[in-house]
């Protein structure tokens, strides 16, 4: 499964909003420095979709706020 994700780093609260088109807006507490926000993003998405962190990959947008995430939910 692939999801488009818009990341909002340095937020006061950590939350996920689902947009009508199926994409997600993820608010993260971490700053976008040294991959900290990407690590937090993977952790948050793993909890939401109930999969191990190793099953989530950032396919594109590693240094962008707009990312394409691949979630391997076939266990």
C-alpha cells in the first residue's frame, strides 16, 4: 500500500489527519534535522497501521515535506 504524506515538523502535538483524497497530514514534534522527523514519521505510521517499523519505507521525498510512503502490510 502506498500513501501520500505531508509532514509538519516542529508541531506542539503529534497527530495524524486523513484528507478526503486518502492522503495523510502528519504533525510531528521532531525538527527536520538529521532525519529525526523521518524516524518519528515511521514510528507514528507503524503505530497507526499496526505494522513493524521495518515494513515502512519512504519511497520519495526523503528531504521534502511531501513524501510517498510504502507500507508492506502483507504479513
